[in-house]
C-alpha cells in the first residue's frame, strides 16, 4: 500500500547502500569521571553480544548508565541490555536508563560502564501491586458495608442513588445518574431510571434511561450512565430488579472549567487502578455489551502461546555434572506433579537405573567396586530420556558434554514457577480489540491504538481503556464525540502481549517480552534462565529489522531486545500486522512507557555509519509535526506537563535505533501515519501519577482521532509560493517554496510540465525546514503542491496535458 498522500513509490527495505553523510550523529563530551569503555561487539551486527547474565528469579531495577556519546549508546544497545526509553542528552554526555538485575549490573561494570543512581527497585513494584490490591479491597469493603446495612435494616432499599446531575452541553440537556445496587457484583442487569419533567410532575413523565454496571479490576463499583432529556427533571426513581425503590432529587452540576475543550458535561476519569490483561479484556467486553450499536469485540486471528511453561528443574551445581529436566506436559497440565530423585543406591557395583512410579521418577546412580557414584550427567540424561521419556525431557546443561559425575539429589519437584491465580488462563490466549464506530464496515477512515507490546508498561493500557470509555459514554450527549464515532472506524487493542502482561503482574515485574522460549536445549532453555526468555514484540516486525541488517535488536534468545527467530514469528506481531492490513487504517498510535517521548519513523539505522531507514519527505515530516503539535497540546491541557521538542520527532533522532519496530512496519509497509507515545516517567508509577498520566495521554489519543477526522474532511487545496533570494554565487539566485499547509511540492527547472515523477522538494536536513536551491537567475520554475489528504493545488491533474500548474521565474524582485 502506498503512503496515503503520495503516488506509489516503493519503500526500500533492505540495508541501503547510500552514504551516511546526511544522517546526523550527536557527539557529546565525555564526563571527566567516566571510565573509558572497552570495545564491545559492533552494534548492528547480526550476531550481537550475548546477554549480560540474568540469573534465575533475580528481580530487576532501573539504574542510570552514564555514557560519553551516541556511539557509546549504540554499543550499549548492542550488548542486548534492556533499556528503558529514557535517554537524556546533556552537555556532559548521555544518561540512559537500563533495567537490570544485580548480576547484570556486575557484568556492565566489568565491561567498563559507569552506573549512576538506582531509580526504581523491585520494592517499588511490590508497592504498586499492594496499592492496587488496597484499592480493590476498599471497593470490596464498600460493597460488604452496603450489604451489611441491608441485613441490619430489612426495610432499606437495595438500590441507592449516589448522584443525579443535570447539565447542558451546547443545546443539549443531559441527565447523569450514578447508583449502587446490592446485587451489582453478581448480576449484569442494567438499572432503569425514571424521571419527572419538572417540579410537581409525575415520575415517568420525563421518560426513562438505562444505566449500566461499572466494574473495575473485577470489582463492582456502581451503575452509571447519561442520556439526553427534553426537560430538566426535578426527581428520579429507580426500581431495582428485586422490586426495591430509591428516589433522589436532581441537582445542577457545575460546568467543567473552560480549559477543557470537550465542553460542559463531558464525562471522563473512568480508571481507578492498574488492570491486568484479563481485566483489560473484561472491561472492553463490558463496554461493547453496553453499547452494541457503537462497538463490538473482535478476537484477533492469532492466539498467543499462553501464560504457561513446562515444569522444570536443574539438578547439580557444577556445569559439567548438571542435569536439566523439563516436563513433556505444561506445568498446569501435570508437569507440576512430577518429581525426580537422584539416589545413591548405597551398594557397590550397581548399574544406572530409572524407576517411574506414577509421576515420581527415581534414578539410582551407578557405582563402582568401592561404592562410589560414577554416573555422568550425559549418562543420566540418556537414561531419563530412555526410561521416563513420556514424562520428561532431560538434557545436559547449556550444551555441556556432561562428563562430570552427578551428585545425588533429594526428591526435587518440577515446577513451572508461575504464581498467578487460577483465574488467569494457562491456555493459548485470545487477543481482543474493541472496534468503535457507528459504521464499522471498512468504509470510514480507520484509526488503530494498541498498547502493552512491552509487558511491564502498565499505564499505556489504561490510556486505551480511558479513551474507549470516553468515546462510548459521551456519544449520546457530546457533539464532537458523536462526530468522531459517526465518521471514523476506531480499533483499540489494550494489551497485545497478555502472556507477558500477566507475567509482569504476578511473577517478574520487569518483564518486557512475551513468554515464548525460543532458546535451544544447548542454550539457556533451562529453569535457571526462566526470567530471560521471550521475544521483544517491538523488534519482531518486518521493516528495517535485525534480519535486514539494522541496529537495536538482538539475536540472543535471552536478550531483552531479542528479535525472535524470524520476522513476524510471534502471534502478537502477526495480530498487529493483521490489524494494520485493514485497508482503511490511516493513522495509528502505539502506546509505550516511559520517558515522555512522542515519536514516528524512521525508527532504525544501520551501523557503523548510522544509515537510516528512509526519512519522511518534507511534506510528510511537516504533517507529523503539525499533527503532533495538536496532540501534545491536548496532553499538556490536563496538568500543564509538556512533552518537549527535544523528545518529539523520529525515533532514531530522539532515542536510539529500534530495528523491527511496529511503527516502521505500519509506515513503510502500509502507509499509515504511525506515532509512538512514551507515557510518563516510569513503567509502574504510584497510582496518583499513573492516574494523571492516563488522563493526559487519553486527551492526546482523543485528539489523534480529531486529527484523523479532519484529515478525512479536508477538501482545502494547498497554495504555494516561489521565494527567490540573493545568492553568494555570481549569476545565481536561491530558490525555495512556501506552502499554506503541510504539502509536497513537485517541480521542474527545464520548462516542462511538472508531474509526480518530477523532483520532490526536500528537507534541508534533519529537523530542519525546506532546502534552498541555487539556480541560474532567470530559470523557469514550474511546480504544483499536494497536501497529505491528496488535495492538489489549483485542482491540477499532472497528466502531461493540463496547464494549470504554477509558473514562475527565478528572478529577484525589484523596487
């Protein structure tokens, strides 16, 4: 598919054989106290350095890594270290944030890297989970207190109206109602609100409206809803499904402050705690059920591997004598019931033997004439596979020949090590999106928002849920929201990596990747590496990837930037490719954290010369910047927090190379204007901060939808001007073009009519404006402009016969 605003020009995907002179490299002064860094495996090589040695069940912290310049940052990336998206450039160097365990810290120091402060610790994540659990417990306690009140007073109504607010929005009159029902935790029934039509009128005379359950993190909070009314009601009444009745007086609601662009009565703030992937999916399913005319749930075509692992154990301590054992069945399907004993038979000249009793495997080790154990690891592995091969698979430790003699070991249970409750499915997991819009047949322009490619990023999924809630709950009474849903086809996938997301919540808070173990048995496939498996879903896409020779991803199966065995090897990635291939998708937002960045393509370059993926044209770059200004202004409106210009722009300019990222696939393969949010300053901030980040970035995501609608509605043709200035070159003048909006300019200097194959006016450089052309004075210039929506200046048709293109002479104005 071509980019939507240009004629068909094939993107060049493989490593381009072009000079890197046009690609800027920022070199910074090395800190005086920094340790000189040794040479590391060159970044960008397909066989990047091995992982830094995360050991079993180590928890990770976020620490500063102090670097001299961009070249050192690229070498750090090439080690496969897990980098946060926080990279600060100062006059003294670069400070990057790495997510590392104590063992990885030691290895970084051994390589000569200087580390700074620890910014986030495992204890902080534990506090976040405790905070979330406390919030849920408060909801549960409120429900119990309500139930206890009813038990103490049988005459009390089992429905209680907590808010009844009347307000106006433009010419609309709105009634918003919130109520709590004692059966709300278990029953999915809506509540019906009847209203009068003013003081002294009968209940029911003003009509009725339904309010639906609001469930957060699996706990019922209350019923709520808003509807347009024709007269200001004075009182309302709710009769619960059990027959109990509650009444309340309607109050005037204060208008929202003017700085909120949505206007009076706009509903928002629907998130009260962090949500696991299971809870995220439940929320969008509840929303779709409540608004069947506006939304539907789409199960994406590829299920994940699942939140599951084989049960495992490693017996022994010395590598040459270690025996690794994996269950054939998944842990939850019987693997966790298996145990292995390595026994000294206590007698001389005994052969090696294996006995299987149910799921207990006993290995009697061989002994010599002196009664000393003689069985090697390789021999025990062979015996286990021969005699207990239907239950387990045994192998020597990480490719070792296994010549060491095995030490006896007490009965050792195999375990998958997973700690999530049974409510978290261990089966291959469906991935769900909610599709929102009045017309959902592909005829309307599409917008895609997706989150949690990286499992530990807990705030971005909340942004998607808050946005979905705002869209659906404001449709009936907010005109601008109605216009969005009437004219756009909106896809929101709150968690594209549910396996990793669940693992991050319940097992290893720093988990970045999915849970698929691609390590060979000769590598780090054993239990001692179980926090090191998985594919980085944001390095497994098809354009400018590791497999194309680009930098910023790893071929090591235990690196946190592991690109996988091949492009689109992972179901999570194939789902995004499937979504992007919807022919009507024109815009997308990939939500990540952290660092407060706002970025777009190109996202990758090749080393050593920093050869970038093709840069957007001047017109495309101008459109990215213009739309970004709108979106970032909406974000800032919430609490005056700004995403800085230095953190806005192409990924490879403001961060580092990320070969095979999803934004590049959407832009280069499908022509989708694709952005990346980097939300906030931490993966798992305290709830007050997480809540504020959710609100402000939901503002930005809604504004992207407005950008998309304006793009679809754009019928305004651009206008352009030829600007001629003096040149220092005798006989020549300097020429440039100015346009009234972001637009491409095609021009000729030889007097022929311009077409889409004519020269495209280019950028002067990275993050600069248009180029300056030096031409002989008097040169005839023919040109036309076309904007991002495809509107052509003067309605010109560049077919070789039309004459209404722009014409000018490269001469200086006189007078």
